[in-house]
C-alpha cells in the first residue's frame, strides 16, 4: 500500500482532510496530514515572516522525521506551490505528485501570477483593506462551492487568515521534480479557477481527472476523492 502526505490549501490545516484520512487508511494506506505554519492548530505562529519556504520545510520535516518512503505527495489549491517546492528539494523521497485543484507553477512562478487577474486583484484589495497588508482574510465558502449548512459551520469555525507572503514567493521547479510521475485533479462544479493549471498538466502529458464537486473536495466529496487517490496510487 501507499504512503500519502496530504498538504492543505490556504486558511486551513491538517484538519481539512479529516473525512478523507479514515477512508484511505481503511484501504491500507499510511496517511499524514501536516498543518503548515501560521494556520490551523499552528495559527499562533502566524507572522509576516512566514514564507513559502517555511511551508516547504514543514512538509519536508514531516517526511524526514517520520522517515516516510516513496511518498505520494498531494497538494490542494495553494498546496500545489508547497508540494512543488518540496519535490524540488527532496525528489528522492517521493514516488508521485498529485495536484488537487491546485496551482501548478513553472520555475520561478508565484501563486499570485497564476491567478486570474480579477481574483488576484480581489486578494490584493482584501489584504490591504482587512488583512493589515500581510494576511489574506478567509473567503466566502459559497464561492468555493461549499453550501451545505453543516459544512459551512464546520469550515467557518476553523478557517483562519493566511500569510500573504506565501502567495508572492517564487517557487523553484527542478528537473528532478518535473521528472516525477504526476497527476492533476480538477474540481469542475465551481468557478474553475484552476482550469489553466489543468491545461498546463495536459501539455506536460500528465493524466488528468475530474471530480464533480466544488473546490473543497475533501469536504464535499471525501469518498469520491479517496477513491480517486486510491486509484492513482494503484495505477502508479
């Protein structure tokens, strides 16, 4: 069976995978879901100094400290930047990358550069108006395709502002990282912000999959997501 490390997106923490973890473990997989510095249960560490490299090191520390072999590294949304940086730093520890409705950068590219300009503008405004110039306030959940009242209540109670610097730090993409087997999953039942990332994945010749749910697939379609991750691991 496979070893997964699941990397969450902005405003969240390792808790966001709570509905997926038991489903993957029931299939015999080993699964880890670290929380990145400054969010989730590590929100007390939030500061303007938290960078993309900070988050890359969070993931690398999980892999090294747990001595995890042949990791399937999954990144959701902003987590695509993080797993790319981790893959460039430690490709020998990984067996596969999976981008879940996520940023898919070229070398030297930051997350903000990959956003549609209208969304990048909205982020800049919200950071200046409500984020003290250095944090991204949480987004409305209906924009992300989350509408079930219980899901909205759960996410709202746990989501926190995210350090904006991480969206503007460039990521290194090494040849070894690009050589890793990789896959892209697009969530297609929302505004499809990551459609251009999907197209980039297709140009790279990667397998591309669709989930008919909103952006927050681990919340709104956990079983379908777990089934697909299990399939990708099996096909690997």
